[in-house]
C-alpha cells in the first residue's frame, strides 16, 4: 500500500510531495501525472517559452532525479480512471493502487470551443500545457494572421509574444472591455493602449460566431457579422477545475473539490489543493487560480496530513508580463466600489481597489514599490485613505509605519 498517493503532477502536486519529505515523512509517496515530463512551471509557457527564450528543461520545478533521490514514485504518462474512497484504491489504466491518504492536485483545464462553431478544426489551439505550446509555437511567423479569442491575461500574453514576433494579431473579447472579469477599467485601458501601440487589433463587445474551414481554419465570423481571414486561432476564454474523478467518487464538489479550512475533503482520507479545489473564505467559498496559492495551500495540506491543525489563510498575489510591462497584483478586488490611481515615472502606475474605506487589492504596473507596500498593507489589514495613496508627494513606505 502506498501511504500517500497524489493525483496531479503540477505545481501543487510537486509542492505537496516536497513538503512531505521536508517535514520528515518517510513513508511511501506516489505522484501521478498524465504528461510525459516531470512537474514544470506553467506561467512561462505563454511568455518566455513561447517566445523562445526558455528551453523545456528550464521549466522543470526540480530535476527529474530529485523524485528518485527522495524516494517519490513519479508516475508520468499515467491516467487515473477512477478512485474508490471506500476501498481506498486508485485505478490506473492497467493497475490498481491502494492508499492510506489521497490528495487531489488535479488542477484545471482550458475551456475549448465546441465543434459546432469550428473548435475541432486544425489550427485552433489552447495554451495550457507544454505540448499545447510546442504545437502552436511554429506558427508564430512574421506576417502570419492570428486570431485570439478572449481578452484575459492568457490571451493578452499570447498577443504580446505574437506581436513581438511580427505576427498580425486580432483579439476579440465578448465583454465590454478586456480584463473585465478580473480588473478595473483603468487596468483594461492601460493594457488596451499598450497592445494597440504594438499593432494588436483589439475588438471589444465582439464575440466569435464561428470558425470556417474545410479541415483547417481559414477564417472567422464574428457576432457583428464581420469576417476575418486567419491562419490560426488561440482560444483563451478561461479554465475549469478538474473535478471529474472526485465527483465520480462522490466527494463533494462546489466550484471545485470542496475542502475545509485544513484542506480535507468530505472524505476523511482524501485531501485537495491548488486550482482544483475551493476552500472557506470570508463566509463563502473561494477557488484561486494562481501559482502562489498552489504552492502555499499544498504545503499547508502536507503539514496537516502529518498531524498538523493549520488553517489555510491565502495571501493572494498574481503577475503578468506583457512586452516590457510587469503587472503585479496583491489581494483580491472582489466587491470593490472605487479605484484610486497613483502615477509614477514613465510607465509606472498603480490602481488601488477599495470597498468603502477598506483596501482590497493593488494592480501595480511597472511599479514594484506600490506592489510591495500594497501587499504588506493588505496582509496587515491596514487601509490608508485613498486620497493619500493617490498623492504622488506621499512616500508610500511611510504608510507602513503608520
């Protein structure tokens, strides 16, 4: 019997098994992943790796030999067919594995276009895995015509890489503005202007009606009936948590695999961490799609599996790189009712989200000082007045002393 089986060899799974060993756990561990490569970083896929600045081995979270050295049974290209919590077994394609404790770190998957709108045509891609990027990267050639569907961070990052490589890019966003679900209009305006300066054609309040092609995509028809010739398409319309295994095992699912404040699911022997799960937060449930959350939550769950009683308290932060702009986000802007803007030198600007008098989050664009100060203020529960943070004569660091 494997003492612990971890399903999902991504950031959360890799972090969890490493923490188990760091905490002195000496029992058997199996880490099961569907991809043929060891756990790797995903954020650089749509940035440095797609641009050609990073090789695949530099994406690996740890050298493959690490897992053998730590006596972790890393099973690559292995698909889990089912989980039986009653019998405490995991069924692979041709093998059944018993476990003492099980962890879901199954992550999430991109939402794809349905076949009836042309989603099954050749030349239509998503960007989530190493294989996804390897498949689409050769098409990023000068003067090729790319359509990006979706104006979130993944779509915008892909647009930035494409524009740098001389690709002719059109991006359509069905909502009224890009980043509408995740950012204030001030941040949307900043990135719209940035992309347009680099030749990207951004069309907002316009959706994709259908893709056209015999076997390979050749054009796109939009909801305003306009038509565009394209060579390939990248779809970035969001992700959904991988909960099918848990759901089939009758483990509670609620916007992800539901866990308590310690990371335990509705089954006492089963835990979850990362993108795939939701946890209690401010009287509701929250699912965070971020690398820092995957790392921190996985480490917390590992300690709790070994007898700890540590409640997971998220400290949300995110980032995005587009052209020469680094966006750093601290906190969660859910429920904001106003935004204070602080302008710095050149391209530096920060957007401070408030709900009433409470500071919720900060978007810092080429402004690492605002990010650092905002993050520390939010984590400390300190909310400076909005007119103070927007005053360029105020030294932000002084706010940490008040």
